[in-house]
C-alpha cells in the first residue's frame, strides 16, 4: 500500500488517462506508481519518457527491461 494517495483515473488529463487506460487494458488496471506520478503531470511525463526511451532505444532487450523492472519493484517491496 502506498503512503501517498493516488489519483482517480477518471479525473486526470486526457493524455494521462490514455496511458492509464492502456495499462488497464494490458494488465487489468493502471499501475500504482503511475497513479501516484499522475498527481503531478510533469513527473508523470518524465517517468513515461524514461520508460518510452528504454522501449525505443534498442539498447536493451525488452526481456532485460522487464527483468530490471521486476527487480526494482521487488527491491521497493512491490508485489508486481
């Protein structure tokens, strides 16, 4: 459980809502960290830019990015 209250996806800006809706379609719900990032749109855009950069750079295999993501989640106590 996060210590910071998340946003209601229905009350976010159109671009933020599109990302959260895509996550809900892919994983069954928006990711908690993105619901917290969405409290500040500039932070949300920065986090999305980082993940988008990892996805499109071609420097890291997508499987490795997924493993790194899961490892970071585990280190943070997230039940991914």
